[in-house]
C-alpha cells in the first residue's frame, strides 16, 4: 500500500534509478545490450501496485537515469537545452508512460506498447523530432538487430521492451507467457536475418576521407582552412584511378557566399581530377549574417559540379534556434548566431558511381530520411557528418549505431564520413565492416554493392510497429470502457431505474 509510506517509496526510488541506469548503459558508447532487458524488467517491477502519482514519480526517475548520462554531450552544445530536455522532456515523458502503463497486470502489455508510441512521437516532435538514446540503439551491436529489417527501429524497440517483460515473467515463474514472448521475438529476428535483400546491380569502390585533427573544437574558434587542408592531405593518399567515388564529411568546406565564387572550388576540382573519381563533398555557405545553407555536391573529375542536396532535418539549437526570440531572452550568448535554411527535394544524388541516398549528419537518426533516398533510387547510402565540435564521443558512437540501423532497415551499404571520427563502412545487414578512431587521419576504402529491391521496413516504414502498439493500447481502452459500462448497468439494475417500479424517484 502507498500508505505504508516512506519504506515503499524508499525501496522503489533506488530500484527505479537502477532500472534507468541499466537502459542507459545499454546505449552506446557503453553498449551493454542485455542490460536494456534488465532495466525494463526492473521498471515493470517498480510499477507494481502503485498509484498513478507514484508510477509517474518512479518512472520519472527511470527516465532521469536513462537520459541524463546518455545525452550528457548536449551540455556543451546548449546547457539550458540539456536541462530542459532531460528534466522536463524525456524524464517527464517516461513518467507519463508509467502512468499509462497501470500498476496491475495490464502493464505487461501497456508498457512496451506505450514505449513504441513514445519513441514514434519523438521521431516527429518536438522541433521535427529528437530520437536520441532510443531502445533500438541499445541493440545496434546485438543479436536482435535483424528485427529492424522487418519493422524498423520501433519494432526493434518494442521487442526489447517485450523481452524485458518476458524476463520479469520468468523471474516470477510464469514460464509459458515468457516463453511465448521469447519465441515471437527470436522468430522475428531470424526472419529479419534471412530476409532477401534484393538484387546486386554492381559494385563501387568507395573511399571515406577523415582528415583528423582535434576533437571538441567549435566553428567559431578558428579558420576552416586547416580543416580543408587536412582533408586534401588525407585524400592525397588515394591512388589515382583506385576508387570510383570519394566521400568527404559534412561542411568540410565553409565559405561566405557561393562556393563557385570561392578559390576553394578550384582545389576541389584539381583533387577530383587527380584521383580520377567524383568527390561527394559537404559545403556550408554563409548567406548573410542570420542564415546559412548546408549541402553536399558532387565534384566530377572534369570539374563540373552536380547533384546538390540541401540538408532538410536540422539540429535544434545546433543549426537553428526554434522560437529564437523566446530563447534569446533566456540564453542569447549560448545560442548559434545563424540559422540554417532547410533544404527541400529528394535526397537521392546521382553520381557516375551510382545513385546515392544522402543523409547529412543528424538526418541519419531518422529512418524516413534514408527511406526517402532509397525509394528515389538510392543504391547505397552516404552519411557525410561532422561531430568534431561535440563534447565527449557519445553522440559519435550513437551515430554509428544509427548508421547500422539505417543499413539494416534499408538493406543498403552505408558509408559514413566524419572529419575527426567516427567514420565507418556498414554492410546491408548492419555489420560494422570498418570504423576509424577519433582524431586520426585515415581513408577507409571498401568495395560495396549497389543494390535495388526493398525490405519490409523500407517498404512500410513505421506502419507495423505503430499498428501493433495502437492495437494493444486500444484493446485495453475498449475493455476498460466496456467494464465500466457493465459496472454502471449493474449498479442501475441494483438501485432501480428512473420511472420503473423500483425507482427511488417520486412518481
């Protein structure tokens, strides 16, 4: 009972923190994926026989321990944003999941379903979506990853939560339902691992260039010239004619005004001519004192510049400030001075080496951005990114995990290029073929397959997991409404209806 007061809360609060801490430690860079199942099982235990207020408070602590350490990198980006996101946003939303999940047996279904719907919501809002430290990310290096081929990250996250439920049931000796859940998850994973990935249309020899240099520097701290020089030097190790496509990171080239009017463009053209291969390069152009654009272009060996794609999904408080007037009144000195102009159009970029589905940096955290490029004909995926300004290596590790999940969902090879790490080559099953170190100067080269065809996750997006979650929540809501209606009718029958012979109202 709640009234047995402090002891119940005193035991529940530490357990809630341990539950959230287990989920957190399953997220990269730690990546101890089995702990996610333990965390969910402990969370289910914490909610048992609790009131709605207690479920909110204890689940809030779960969210705090889950998100506060795993998103600590945000502190250097925007300290006020970190505090608001963790203590109001994520922890508060996880608290609401605890309320919705109930304190009785219904939580065994409602908790996994509610988590799927929560993560679907975070893929779209606030500010266009903030999908960080997702349950699926905990499994990027684990045996459950093939589930993403069938239903994407939301189905994978739901599977993690369901296995946590199975663990809870097993600990309490309820072997039959636990075994059924385990069997369903394992079969889905096996189906994903065996799913055919379509036709191979050819191969491309690709090079991902990482120039190296210090980690943790910000754009405003120095000239961008040294960054370009480091990448030209790294590209200089590529033998002419040895590759079909060179991928450079996001915003390695930073200019004021048009790239075509800047001397940097001539150096890019000379390098493309030297390696005898097109270079997919990230460019930032300053438009004026308040705006800039962030895009990739293809510089061909003959000097032509084609295939421009402007980044659409911007980093809130990193590349633009939502509700700028409001936030400038609170933390003007800690906000970026200019906003990126969002791009439009398809993210499929044609190159002589094949059609490339491009997801620039943060965009790789969104399944729908890669789906768009692949549906438009992308035969493999490129993720030019820049994590050099971020504190720690948390976000870089989580981005590699996201790249593995995008490859698994789409059934495409993925090439990630970052200026100071991590750069990576990922195969269509999500296996990490190569990964660079932080700050090193290196060129990752690989012969990758250009593929057509699709996967269930690529074809249907979030439809399957969201439908399952809504169906589960809807069935319980319907059952509850029917139960209450039945109870009301029984009560009326016992007291007599107005106007009947047993009515207590005067006639």
